[in-house]
C-alpha cells in the first residue's frame, strides 16, 4: 500500500524549463503590480505570487526588534520514504550563526523531536516570548500532505498539513498538523504586532499558512513555500531545492552589497536562483496576510559576516 502522504520528491535532473528571469520589472508588469497593490490595500485581499516577480522596494518597515526562529526538519529514517531535510536544518543553523541570531532565540527540532504535541507546545511557548515588532520565523523541511477538509474553508475540499511524526518516528493521520490547526495556533498565541515569516520546503504547501481564513487580518505575515498545494517539492539528496535556492539568493545579495532589503526582493532572487541553478518543475509561491504586501516587511535573516551558501559560489550564475 502507498502511504497516505506524498513525499518531497527526489530530483536529480529537473527537466521542465522556467520562463521566469527576474531582473527589473518591465513597465507593463510594474503597472499591473500597482493595480494589484491597490486592490490588496483597499480590499484587504490575500496577495499571492506564483513564480512571478513581486514589488520589492522596501517600504513601511525597518529590520528592528528581536529575531526568533523555530525550525522543524525531518528525515523520516524510520519510514520507507526518507529525505535529507536535516541537512536543510543544519544549513539554516549556519545561516542563523552568520546572522547573529542568539541561541536562546532559536528552537531547532529534528526527526523524532517533531511530534505534533511537541511542535504545538513549542509554538505556544515561543508565542509568549515574541513581542510587538519582533520577528518570528517558522521554517519547516519535510513531508507535506493533503487531508480531508472538515471545516469547509478549502475550495478543493482538502486541507494542507505538515507531516510530523509519532515518538517512534512514524507518520499517521494523527501525527499530522493541518493548516487549520497551524493557523489557529499562530493567530491565538502570537502578538498581533509581531512580524511572522513562514518558510516551508515540503510538498502540498502553497496555502499552508491558511491566510484566507482565521484571524490573520491586520497582521504582518508572509509565507514562502517550495511549491503549490498540488505539487511536490524537490529534494536533491543534499537538501531541498527551495532551501538551497533561498540560501544562494541570500549569499548573492550580500555579494551585491545589499544589507537591508524586503522579503519581496529575497523572493525575487530566490526565483532567479531556482531557475538558473535547478531549472526545477516546482512553483515557488509567496502569499501575504490580508491587506499586507511583500515589500512591507524587511527580510530578517541578513548575514552580518561573510556568508557562502552550502552549494558554493560556483553554483551561482
């Protein structure tokens, strides 16, 4: 029998070409983005970008406050569908070191530490610490899946979910955390004035933050996901394509002399690195909480010392 989840796919030679080459926005696209921006601001809509460049000039925000990070990375070694996600976690920890994020501001969970109950408890505890104006970055690398939607908030009848594990490292329906439960925890436990960044390198994760439901309105929150709800996210055997693309982007922005930039600019550069280095089939997706835009949040993880991505400068174009 096939497992009910669909794994993050192992990819050696991605074949489908991307059409996105992110540079400067042409006038027509800039005008279109202006219309979208106005609609989001006036109507409180959920901004969504799918493999397309976004407005990235930093506005209305400065990188201030404390940065808190929680990471969940699972290899599923006790199952028949192992991944290399703890490599992603270790690579992210090296980034946090370069960004001088204090150890006491980090919660890093690997493998069997990532039970649903443990993750829930850690999120609740972190919510007590993150204050007004602080950043909270939630990073997940692992399997993702679809579950039956019982609340009626999903147009396709399916919730998206994180595949956490039982204490003995197995996956079952009860070990998974649905997007409904994740969104409720985030909005119930975290300060409304906190800046929330959700980064997920897993399958079926496009709407994992569930910004279209719940109490996200009026909050500053952005999610960047490795793929759409109906797609798989690639694993090259040394970590995930999305994570590597993001780390390549951060390194290249530092080479370009950027020391303060928006989440939108990081997203645009990530698309460029995914396209140039991996030429992958997955569609990296960005979404914002209702009424919020990708250039209204400064990217919080900017290295304060020389930083090189795990794949090295030779992988950059």
